[in-house]
């Protein structure tokens, strides 16, 4: 995002846009970003928001190591299928 795009967000009437713009401003000033690093920002809904995905039961991971190694993303459709274990997410 450019500084111009960030300024538009900060000046927005939408409070979420303004917050997003503030986060982007901090990232644009970060040394990592200035050295060519890239960031991703995810805007999540509040825990009690109606659009927040809630699982009926916990999803267990049968292996002795973390399932999230090397960062993983799962489509909400897979989560909505109510898998019992992380094997159902692959």
C-alpha cells in the first residue's frame, strides 16, 4: 500500500478503515518494510460478532508436532464441515 492509500484510509468515515490506516502507517514506518519486506494484515471479526465462525466441537491434532508449522490457512468451508481432527482439514 502506498502512503496515499494509507492517508485515504485514515481520513475515512468508517472507523475500521481508520484503524486499518493507522496500522498501515506504523508498518510503512517499520524498518523491515522499508527494506522491502512484505506484510499481510487480516481484519478479524469480534468473538461475539454474528459473522464470526464458531466450531461445534474442538478440532484435535493427533500428531506430536504443531499443525500450524510453516503457517497454514484453511477455507471456512472446510471448517464448516466440522472435521474431528486436523487430518480432515488437509
